[in-house]
C-alpha cells in the first residue's frame, strides 16, 4: 500500500544531508528504527523506490526523514536534494529489523546513523537513554550529522571517529577490533550496527571475536 504525501519542511543539516518533513498518512504506524520505501511523485521517478529511515517518532503528526544526497550520479537522492516544500513523495508501509532491545552500544557509519536518531529520540522522551553509548564513524567533521544534538543528549557516551581528518573532540581512526577492545568494557550487552554493508560485516565479525553474542548484534539483514 502506498500513500501520496506533501513535503512540509526542508532543513539542511550538513553539506549533503537534509531533514525532510512530510505529511503523515492516516493510521500510519512504525517502530523507531524502522524504514519505508520512498519514491518521488514526478515523471521518471515514481517507480524508483529507495529505503529511508524515519527520524520522527510514531506519535508525531508528521513523518520525517534525514536523507544524504549523492551527487556523483543522477540518482534518486540527487533529485531529492532539489525538491521544494509542496512537492510530493510516495511512501510505502514501514518495515525493518532495527529496533531497541535493551541498553547497549550503537555503532553507526555515515548515513547509517538515521535509525538511531528515532531510537534515541524515543529513549530520551521515555527517560531511559542513559547507559546507551554511540560510536559514530565518518570521513571528516563536516560529515557528522546532528553532532551537537548527540553531544548534548549523550555527553561522554558519544564518541565521534574520523578516518580522513584529525580534529580535537574526535578520535582519528575507524571502529575496528582494536578500537572496540579499548572502548567496550562489556561484550555481553546489546550492539546495534548500521552503515555501509562492508562496515556492518567487519564490525559484527570483530564484536563476535571479542565475545559478543551474535544474537545480540542488531543490524538490517
């Protein structure tokens, strides 16, 4: 089932990431961390569906997406970057395996942070965010989505890693086995991993080697 929704607001978060708020279809439901297939209601794009994660909460009166645009080819995200308030999107039903299963460590690479935005907003609203930790890996500091917000809500439980820039307040490097060994004290907790597929595989493998239960590693399969 698909619904036609109008764009209500657009806000730039970084040089290539925008927050887009759209109308919410009647009786639409999802769990924080889930996504849906989205298409642009314009000629040539209606069948070009792409998965985007909700960054709004289930009870909000609108839907919200945080979308990174890739300008190296003429794809859907490049077109989304040129959309205006009033333009229409087509949204399908919600789906997805990423949802909160208990206190743990969240590991995100780039735009893979999006499912965690809704989860953290939900935990913050419920007053149960404390004790969760976020490792957020990016190329450079200008790529870090919602950095100020994460620092504000998580404090010392937010660790930013940059692999192509050395900058104060960020660790230079990647989320590899050595980093995890140094920065995780309990491998029996839940782990949530989202990012490019090679990163998900490498991080999950490292976590298992360090003693994490494969059943406690949550990622989009």
